[in-house]
């Protein structure tokens, strides 16, 4: 009798082990979510062509999401605008019309009022990336070339401080930090954030390229100081008043043996001024108190690397996308009030396909960018695929 009971108990224990597995794989398909078809081959409709549409920069102005893309070698990227109201692609602008020989707009956007700023990555090694000014009005995108801030280098990341009329960026492949005065056009370059020869040798031993260890994003706190990451696994802070760069005492969160992979992947500023960031190497969320400079590790939303995007919603919660190849994207939400994560799963939103006169369940396997509408009531996500679409969901 006891043996029978033990056998049944063992069987139920095994079943209990398998039961959660079905729940581990889930889709996030909230009411009101949708995907906008911005990429498609062989159509007469306004679309971005294949291999030129990975959405690597994304922001919002009013009713419109404004994006910048990355193209394959030898091809040029686009700027585009999608209307939230009509849920459609309204404008595309081939960057080669103004600025040829560039491959990507992956810096993110800096903003000054309704004017956007971005940086480009050149198509050829050793060529120069350019700063560009982007205006969107009357369903038209206008691009102005502001020149080469760092000769022979691309622009890997950018942010803006409209109060000081300044742009800040990271050059690729050196990792040098630069400032650009929008009014005067003056550029100043700082070597402190660049990888040293010793560090480059360290990275080379791990077969890492600059795009694997340079700061992918920059952020400005409410005091006007600029934050990013620098080799190895450190956070720097630039003070525009003194013109000095300091390295924060606390390093980025690490997993043993993977310190070399640490770099900032994304930033978001909370309403109270706290900075939230994502560490690319192990996909850990952290926060920085700008007053004390203390960095706090908040943990891993999912068991995969990368944390490509963060944005605060109008509900006061932080939404983010974690996961990258060889895995796939998971959307998560973090509540600063109770310090808790919720893995929302892989996003799957309805996409209206005119060619079939119906909807398709569009999944976001690889997502590169995340932003919120100006009121925080919608979160936008841009895919990083050969045919990328824009995915949108409402914040409850």
C-alpha cells in the first residue's frame, strides 16, 4: 500500500514538473494592439524594401512614429513616418537622396522641440558618419546634413539636451565621446571613453568587435549630465558645466565570467529623475540615482542576453524588450513601486494585410527599438529583420 502511494506521488511529481512548461511559452496579444506593415517586397503600396528596413532608431512626434533604418552593405537606409490614427506608413525618405554612402541610422534620435537629430554609420570602413537634422511636417520628411563630427568614424549613439542646445554622441569604432553645439556647429572630442590598446587586446581575445562593447545609448539626467558606458563594463558621466568626464564607482551588473560583455544597451528616465538602464551582456536591468551616482542591479527580466529598449508608460511602469539571437524577444514590465518584473511573453499583434484583405498574427522575433508616445499611452517597437514591421500596443 505504501509502495503504491509512493508510486502515485512520484508520478504526480513528474507531471508537476512538466506542467509549467506549457505556460513558459506564451504570446503577448493585448486588446488594442496592432502591427503596421512598413516593409514588403513586390507591391505598389508605399513600403520599405527588403534588406533596407531594420528599424534601428525610433521616436514619436504627436500622432506619428518616426523611424530610421539599417541597410545591408552597399545599400542605403531610410527615414519613415507612421500615423497612429490611420495605422499606416505615410512617408518614406531615402537617405541617399541627401547623404550617399551611409548604411545605417542606428544612433537613436535626439530631440529639440519638434526637430530630431540622428547620426549615421558609413557604408565603408574608415569613412565618416554624419550628424543629420530631421524635420517632419505636413507629411514630409526633410533632412539636413550637419557634417562629420569625428573624421573617419561613424556615429554609434546620440542624445540631445535642448536646454543647452547640445548633441552628445559616441564615435565608432573608437568609442570616443563627442559634443556638438547645435548653434555654432562646434565639435569637441574626448578620448577618455575610448578603449585603450590593452582593452582592445582584451576584447580581441574574446572575438568581440566594437559594436559588441561600445555604449549603444546615451541619456541626459535632469541636471544636464550625460551618461553612457565605457570599457570595460563601466559607466561614465559627462558634466557639461565643467567639461569633465568621470567614471562611476559602481560597475554594470555582471554574471561571473562575462564581464567583458557589459555595456549599456538602453536608457529610460523615470518621472522622479531616476535613470534606468539595460546591460546588453546579460540582459540585466539597473538604475542609477543621479544625486549619489549609486548603481543598483535590479536583476534579469528573462534568461537571455540583451535589453534593447526601455520606455515608461502613462501607468508609471517601465516597459522593455529583452532577448536576442539565438533567442527571440520577450516583452516585460517592471513596476518601480513594488520592484517586480512580469515577463509578458513574445509579442504577437494583428497586422492588416491589404493583399489578402484580412489580418495576420504578426510575431516580433527580433526587436531592436522601443519608444513611447508623447503621452505614454502607447508603446512602439521596431523590428530588426530583413522585412521589419512596427508593433504597437496600448498601455492600460
